[in-house]
C-alpha cells in the first residue's frame, strides 16, 4: 500500500468546519451531509473540508487533540512507555499533514504542532523497529502489537514481511524433510 | 501496482526457483571438488588440458560450478565428489557465530545464503551446522540492515551496501523504497502528476516512416 492510499482512507475521518455559505442537506452514497448554514459549525469528512477550504468557503476548526498541551502530554507518555500508547486518532499523521498544509491559518501554533507530531512519530517508529529486531532475533512464532496506526504499519510492513519470509525459508532448511528429489536413471 | 514487471525472487530453500535470475547467477558460483573416476576427453571443458582428446585423470582437483555439481552428484555412480567451500567450514563458522556483522559477505561470494542453502543438497555430515550458521548469520545482521535502510534518506548508500550479499541488498532496497515513499508523500510529491518512466522513453525513439 502506498502512503497516498493510506491518506485516501484517512480522508474519511470527520472534522468540524464553519461554512460561509448555505446549502440544504445533501444526500451522498456514504451518508447525508449538512445542512450548511453560515456561521454554524457542522461535521464533514476531511476530503470535503479540504475542498471547501481551498475554495475559501469555510473555516476549519482543529480537532481537540491538535493542541500543543495535549500533544506534549502524548509525546511524553510515548517516550516513557515501552509499549505503544493509544493515539487520539488512528490517522493522526495524515490528518496533521493535510490540515497543516491546507488550513494552517486556522490552527494556532501550527509549527509547534508539526514538530510535536513528528517527534511522536519518530519515537513510535523507533519502538517498532526495536520490537521487530527482538522478534527476529528470538525467532518468535508470532507477536502482538497494540495501538499501531496504518501509516506506521505500511512504512515498515514490506521490509519486515520480506525479511521474515527469508528467515522462514532458511529455517525450513534445518529440517531436511522428505529429502531432496533426485532423479535416478 | 506501479511497477512495470515483478521479478521472480530467489528460491532460497533447498530447491531453486527455475525462473529467478538471482538463482541462475548464484548457481554459476564454483565449488571445489574431485573427480572420482576418470572423465574421458573432458579435460578441455574442465580447464585442465589443451586438446580435446585428453581425459581428466581420477582424483584430480576441479572447480565445478554449482549447476554442474548438482547434476553430476549421485551417491551410487561416483563421478565427482564435492567439498565445502572454505566459508562454510568450521573455521569461518566460528567467525560468523562470534560476530556476523563484521564479515564482508559480498566478497565471500555474493550469494552466501542461497549458495549455502544449495549446499545442503549434497549429503554431508556437517549439514545441520551449516544450516544453523546461515540462519544465525541472517538473524544477527538483520538489525543493521534495518537501521541503515530506514535511516539513510537521499544519501549515497554505496558504503552501506558494500558488505552485504545479494539477498541483503534486495532487502535494503525494499527498506529504502518504503522510506522514500513515505518522505515523498510527506513532502507532498505524491499528489503531483509526473510522467511515467515508460512513457518518457517513448519520446527518445524516433518514429520510423512506414511505407504504404
């Protein structure tokens, strides 16, 4: 899976906007949206919010976890624990990138938020690599990791599965099995 | 999905993958061996004589490529016997178990893992130890490959891959690709439309006139 595909899945998450136009309820295949009244906050999926923002038809309200204090807490907890802490949103990385790229004027202290999220990401990736290494080193049969987001899994997934494939094949060499198949003339 | 074709990977077990280019190159590596019986008129092929009428005398030492050794190996009709190359022998095995990270696997035969797995086809009392050593070497070197491939963005990686064998290099490429894809997405290049590399090559060829 490419990062762009993960971002596509992330765009289904809901976010609050304040529109400056009015529109009746619209009926889409995925569900209903609206009605839109100027000045009244409404919840829409991220793909629509970004589109409206680019056309200057709305103002984005950052999600309540996208705040410097909260993110600092999350980052510190991530650094303290050995396991993965639950993240405020399963798509925190993608939402941060999208909202900070298109709506940074609506989000206070955007640069600090970007740095904090990046720090948390780096810590989590380091933990992931550490646990992958101990998994391979001890040749465990299976492992369980909670609270991982799709983007993290996607970044290290291909490498890890290929390495484990190789390890499996080398391990089956240890058991000669039914013997090699040679042809007798 | 964005690749032009999917190459067939190496077999890496006791059987090779027939269609894999890596396996074909790997089976060209040579093994030391001995001729158990005289091989009539094959001296030129084995690199031992000058004219096509000479035969290889019994007991002479030969360097045989793996594909030939596998074909000629038969415990009943003793045509040739093979020995282990020195990196799979006891002395090197202790080096690998001490610290596998310092060994230059590219110099030792760029197909250490594949070739070692193929050697298990020939009956040899040391086979279990060889298999164990290959596995332990892979496990020990895994950490370094992972760290170096996931952290080297936009750098010259030739120093990092110089000591890896071909299997490890393929893994390194996969890790680099994951990293590059992520960084490229984060910079926003993933949503820019660029011409595909296949199409870019079309422009380089001149259109030939077709006579009606």
